[in-house]
C-alpha cells in the first residue's frame, strides 16, 4: 500500500523517553513518546492504524494505549476521538503492557498510519495515507 512519508524529526519514537512500566513492583511493560512526522496536526480520529511490534511480533491491541494531553485511550477508541487534536510539536505517549517486561536489546516498531482528510486521491473518495511510524532498537535494563 502506498503511503506518503515525511520524516520532519530526527526521531519519531523518542528513544530517550523509553520507560519500563511497573505494576505492584513487577515489570509489566514499557512506554515511549512519539512525535507526529507531518507538518500539520491531526485529530486522533484520523488514525487508521496503530500497532506495536517487538522483535517482529505484534503486541495485541488490548495491550496498547495511546496518551495525549493526559488522556489515555485504548486503540479502538481513537476513531471516536474527533475533538482530540495532535499537533506536530506535541509528544504523545504509547503504553505497552507486556507481563515480565523486556530485558536486553529489542527491536521496537510502531506502525502508525493517519488519513489526511483534505487530500482526496481517488474517484471513490480514498484519502491520502500518511506513514508516521518508525522502527528502533532499544536496550532494556535487567531485573
């Protein structure tokens, strides 16, 4: 599938923002900040795809949430967030629940496709997809 790609930032996934998530004193996942890779902002309802992969394995949608301006939403609710605007300068946060967390070096991939609602590209009213994802290698600490 074709998707427009504009990488305006050095990092879409902010590697220095990676933090482990602890629940009741035990590692249960990680979070990271994301910056939109487009010069215009988007409403969260324009997100057509948000997936997280670790070492090529997809994390279940139920284990991933998206946070913007202090509001944390499960992926299935993003399409309903018609009033939540993500500006290019705002950092969002992705939270990933993974029992036991991660140890050592891992490849983390964010697949993030947005629909550009003002850019119609076909006679059947398809809209331009924007690829705002990234793949990075991250090292996680030990126990």
